[in-house]
């Protein structure tokens, strides 16, 4: 261990700079501030969690047939921790995994993985009862035969879903059994509200004496020093821009799809992919409490996966894994030997920086509606309810199927957070804390660091569900989205 660093930590508290206020940067800042570590969070926009669409917890990875069982188990553990860190951000409704007859897949092929995930969930609950955030382990998933599905289609629509069967009845009323392979699988993968996550982080970090929240502030230059970094940053306010320098002992690059820009500024090479994606906001007059529905399909083809995510008041978010909906032609870019930052086509960069034109919003949302109506015919009556949720997703390395990733380090003063799914953010934060502790830098800030950090954060546990929802509604309005995306469901 470097004795110089130990000497510094014994003389004064550590200061950590976090670049980027998306889900990764905000979660890292929450963890550090919760431990009493002085944190400066730099975010170029006017609010936290302004990144790619988040709607699904991924507690078991059942959306993805192509990823490894180990990634699924990792996503389960990370998701449970994330629910405990963001206690008022979850929409508690199940997800139905359906395989159309036009798809080559077999629903039974998912069962060995589901059994593994259930066993791991059962083990985690036995280890700590507070981990029981996805319902009873024995209810993690349930299979439905064709006969059971057809019987549910004859039952009246319940006023409120109170059982597994109740959640499946709306689907049974609207989808012909002949279009599906069986069994159908209902799994306790919940929804995740991006706006309630943003509200949780905003409220907690604004109130924390250990976090300096620097919105509308972007780093313009990084100067590496023997004992840390000097950050030159520009803050925009009311049409003016002010420059200032900040000295930090440790720098965390959590800039999402722009992580490569900061790597270039810091002088570090890194291989990564960036994928541009969008999800679409629609309104559909229907009845019943809908589950999320995943119709599996081959990615990137006209019959790619269709994802229906319900919110209150008839609002549904859509993904369609085709190039005319969620995916984009040439929307996957790789870094080069000249830069750690992948370069997306100019049209996508323009949308990321300036938003979408009305014609593009309508055309691609209508494509999403039509794609869903292939399997759910009544959905053809859905209408455009707002602008898309869009952004670019970073993927470290060169494997576009990677879904579980967290943090890497460069030297003793720099960490790079690269998450593919939001649930990996707390894991990244914990690894950073462990790294700081191993360097002896936390003896001043938190001399009695426990051997295992609880996923529950004091600064988010103090908030009420009502307070979080009210702030989330305000954020949704400010960002031009239907407030239904912010409301609690289930």
C-alpha cells in the first residue's frame, strides 16, 4: 500500500469527483455520500438520470435468450440490491414471456435457467429476509398451458389483479392461443420507473451535506496530478458560462455513452461499443391490469422481440427489436485506435443533442404500434402519447450481447463505470468503495467500514413514496413526458 496515500487520508477527508449524473453516476454518488465521503457530482444537463430508457428491472434476465445463465444470476442479485437502494422506484407487476409460433424458439428451453434463478433467489432470501423484494421465491415464475390460457380467456376481467391468473386474463382476452407456443411463462420481473429513480437520487443528493451537486456543468479538461485530478469545468446559467477548477483525490468517469470522451481527456485507451436505442410512448384504451408482455423474436429482423410495458392511465411503452423501431440502422458503433469514444452517425448525434422532429416521433411510434398489433390486434387502435425515451447504451468490450458489467480502474486515482443495465450501478459503486478502502483512503471518512455494505441507503430510505412520486411527476412534466410514467403502479 502506498504510504503517501495513507498519510493523506489521515490528514484530511477524501474528495471524489463523479463525472456524469445518469443512473451510474447518481448511484455511485448516493453510495459515497451515504458513507460520508465528500462527493462532487458533475452533470452537463439540468437534471439527473436523463439517459436511455429504463422500464424493466431485469431480475433474472428473462428478456434475453442469448445471454449466459451466469449473467442472469448476476442480474438477479444486482436487481434485488437495486430495489433496496431505490425502494420507491418499482412498479410491482409481473412479466409474461411469450413465444409466437412464427419464432424458432421453445419456451421449455427457458425452464432450466428459471429453476436456477429461483434457487438463487431462494438462497438470497434465506441469507437475508430483506432480499425478498420479488415476492415469494416459490412464486418467482409460473407456467401456463394452452388449456389454462384458453380457460382464462373465458373469465371476466377482474377489477383489480390480485393473483397470477388475474394478471394473465387481459392477455388471454386479446391474443389468440393459435398465435403462441406453450407454455407461457409468468415471472416476477417488475417494472422500474426512470422518473422515480431520478426523483429519489435528486432528493437525496440535494439534501446530503456530503454531495455537491453541480448541474449544467461539464468537464472541459482533466489534468492528472500526483495525488489526484484537477477538473476544469464550465457551468451554464441563464445564457452565460462560467469556468472553474475543482481538485479531487479520485475521479470517477460515469458519463454513459460519452464515457469514451472522458477516457480520451484522461489519456486512457478503451475498447467499447455504443448502441443507439429508443422506446416509444403510446396510449391505448383498454381494461384490466396488464402485465408487461415480452413476445420473443429474432433480434434485428422484422419479427424481432416486441415488448409491451404498462403504466397507469392507459399509457404503454413499446420496444420493438427491429431497425425501424428500437434498433437503428448503423446504430451500433465501436471505438477505434484513435479514440475511446465510438462515433454514431451524425443524424443520431443530432437527435441525442437536440431531440426528435415530430415526423420522426410519429413515424417510428406508429411502426412500434403496428409491430405490437401483429400479435395483439386490438393494439392497432393505440395512439402516440408523447416523444420517445431515447439514448445510447454503452457496452464495454466488443460483445453486443453483454448485459452484466460494472467498473474498471486505471491506476490509483481513476475509475470507469460502464454499466449496460441500471441494476449494475450499485455493484459498481460498491467496488469503488472497496478500491478506496484498499488504498487506505477511507480512514478519515468512514473508519468503521463494514465488511459487506448493505444495499439499503440511509439517504434514500428516509424518503416517503408520496414525496418521491410528487417529485417524479414534476420531472416528467419538465421533460415533456406523460405523468403516467412517474406514477406508482402495483
